[in-house]
C-alpha cells in the first residue's frame, strides 16, 4: 500500500478540472491547448500502474493512486454476461486502455473467467511500455485495431473514457461498429444536458496534469442513435463516477451496454 503522500483519497480528482470554450473543430481546440501527453505524464502513469501490478497500490487511474478500487459494477455485469454467453471465455478489445487500467480494475471479478484475453490498443508509447512492463498471457497491447481483429475475435468492445479524447468520436464508431463485436460497452463519457455536441479545452487536474487538451461533450441522443443504427440494441445505461462539465452549462457522465441485435 502506498503512503498517504502517494495515494489519492477515495474519489476521482476531477473536482479541479476546468473545461471551457466552444470550438469549431479539433484543430482550433488543439491550438488553444498544450495538447495530450506532456513529456513526463506517460512516465508518471506508467510508474503508478507498475505499483498496482506489483501490489504496492490498489488502483490507478490517470496516474493517480487510490486506496480503494472504484468498481464499475455495470461494466462488470456486461463483461460477465458476455463470458456466460461464451462458456466462460472472454476476449475484451479495450480501445484507448492505457496500461490496462480497466483490466486491473476488473480482474478480481474475472478470476473464474477462462480463458481471459484483454487486448489494449493505445498510443505508440503506451504500447511500447505496455509490451515491455505489463504484457502477460491475459493482458496484451496492440498498435492498431487491425492488429487486434486480425488475430482475435473479441466478445466485447470497450470504450472507457476515450470518446471525449479523440478528434472524431463518431468517425471512430463508424469504423468500429461494423467489426461485428457482440457487445459494446461505453463508459466514462461526457454529455451535455442539452442535446448537442460541444468541443472544449480541458485544463488539469492540476498538479496531476498541469496542461490542457481538447475534450468533447457529446449529445446522448446522437450517440445512442449512432450505435443503434450500427446494428446494436441498448441493454442498459448507467451513471458514471466523474463530475465534470463546462463552466457555463450543466453536463453529466454516463455509460451504456449495447448488444449486437439479431439479424
């Protein structure tokens, strides 16, 4: 267990996050920010994840160490349902999964799942360090979705906290949805109370990430309609942990479990 100076108290440090602006496109938002991945942030995230792997800390997210795991029980329910449908086997395609944060969050509940394969696609630096420091028979790292889909047939596509952080979230969905993965779980995604998409710049949380980067707040109706038009049915929706929003209008965090509709 890490010392108090190293470990964040229970709860996510989003209270110090500030989101502002309403940008026309990703290029504008990126020009108004410092951008993703400050030089030492990947290293700090890696060090925190290594402490979890070694048993020196319980849980890590965004380089922050926690004294307790923040379990997402809806996420676990979706994963276990998929495993039940596949005779206890589970292959998860975790797009934007970092060093396996969701894997380490869920693994105690998945101990009886056999075989378990957790396949992470992320930035080249995460893949390089992931393969060197974290890869195992269960947890593997890939440089692209094509690598995953060439070698595996995932039961679940997991998008946890990644849609707000990419230039074209609906474009990503348009590419991934036709890959015919039976389950899609979207978690930790930001929405506006009004039905609109808004591109902001997110600052902080300082001192964890003393920079800024583009962040989407999406339209829940548009997102759900996009996924359902891609051949999925909505099984469940659930509230997220994060409390975050633009300074001038209300927002919320939510997740969804979708199942591929019968043809």
